[in-house]
C-alpha cells in the first residue's frame, strides 16, 4: 500500500476518465503473488449447458420477472443436510425476506443448477453483456512500467483491458437490471470482485450490503486500503460490511464503510444435531482452508492434543477447494463440507 500512496495510483484515470486502480488492484496483487490464473479446459457439453442456461435466464429476466425489492449476489457452494447447495454467508439474511420479493444472481453457476435451496435464481446472465459490449483498447504502459520497476513483474495491456471491459459491461448490465426491476437493496457475497455492481447500485441510490466470506487481514487487499483522502469513485466499496465479529476489522482500513457484526449461524443447527445424536453437549469446530488445512490436521493429531480431545468430537470444516480431499481428513474427526 505504500507503493500505492507513493505513486498516487488511486488518482489514475483511463480514457473514459474512470478511476481504474481500485477496479484492478486486487487482480494485480494476485498476479504479483501467484501469477495470472489460467482457465481450466471446458468440455463441449459444459460450454453448451452454460450457453443454454444463459439465454434462458436472459429471456426470464426480460419477460418473466417482475419487480423485486432485494437483489442477492450469491456464491452457493455449501451443502445442507439434504445435500442442497446454498450460500452459507447470505442464506440467513435471504430467509428473512419472502422469496417472492428477492432476486438471486448465482455466481457459482453450473454447480448450482441442481439441488439448490434457491429457486428464483439466475446464472450469470451478464456474461451475454460482456460479449456484446464495444470496447476500445487502451494503453496502460505508465502503470505497467511502475509495476515492473517495483515488483519485477511484467504486465501487458491486455491484462488491464480485459478487466476494464468486464467492468464496463457488468456496470451497464447492473444499471439496467437494478432500474428495470426497481431493486431497493443489494446484498453481495464476493466471488471475484464486484465493483461494477456496487458502482451501479450506489449511483442509483440503492444501499449495498456485503457479507464477510473469508479471512480479513492486512494482506487481503480487497478489504484494506491506504489511509489517504479519496475523491469520489476513486474507491468503490459497499455501504455496509456485515462481518462475523468485530475482531476482523481491527487492523484494516475501509474508507466510508459502516461495519456491522452480525455473526453467522451456519454451524449452529448441524452441531446441535450432531451433539444430540452422540449424546455429547460440546464439540470442537475447526475451520480449514487449502492453505493451512494440513498444518491444522497435524496439530490436532499431536498426542497432547489427542489426550485433551479424547472425549470431544472434532468437526473439521473443509474449504470448498478441499472437498476432493475429504478422505485425507477422516481421522477421528467428522470432515464435513
């Protein structure tokens, strides 16, 4: 972030006079750390299904969907006791409203076509907008040179042009959608970076609420900014961030964002049910990720820890990226998705 302050990157504008650094900074950060991501190869059947769903949803949006009060951007990659997919971060708030008054855009698309708890959902119809948008490629040599000098990382113009073309297409789509369907509230669970949705909603005067969905710390630039004065639209953030607890925002800076700790009840019912079934009142839930899951499992296997947990069930909550490794975590714990 010192690099951002030193070179005043948030003041950079593209040919359309859009402050673009906040739109691209997280992807730049990821590319510097781990390199640019490559898309997995898709089968013909996968692509065909995606196209069919996309066109069906565009038709539904245009002709079959009435006005709604609430718009939810979800990422449904968790399963309930019946094996139905849902979004653990937003489901409880979604349930507070009548389904008839809410519209859901599902970002975990083809994986949620079946066995979903949500019925009134749309599977990324904005992808069609991205194909239609006319976009003139721009020169980003100035920022590329700064990044190369500071981090010894080569970027080309296509990296930035691709991100901004997507942003402009999504912004046009969401502006139309939110106005056409008379949306009054927007709820977001980040999957990728939804700056266009936030910008469209805020320009229309629609309050935006984002759910915490992961760790928030100094190294997670999606939720941490330099402490400087920002002009309007130099940063695009939700009006309110709904967090698991006050702990997560102690060390980071989010300008002009209201922080409200609402918790999360995702583990409550399954743990209560498990405790009843085993006749045990207490248990230990371990939240894992693909980054430190193995370290956590090795820690729990230490003899001293095993003695402490001798009569205590351990629920090892796998990150979605670990679902394929479930069998590797089946030792004396309930490895759960």
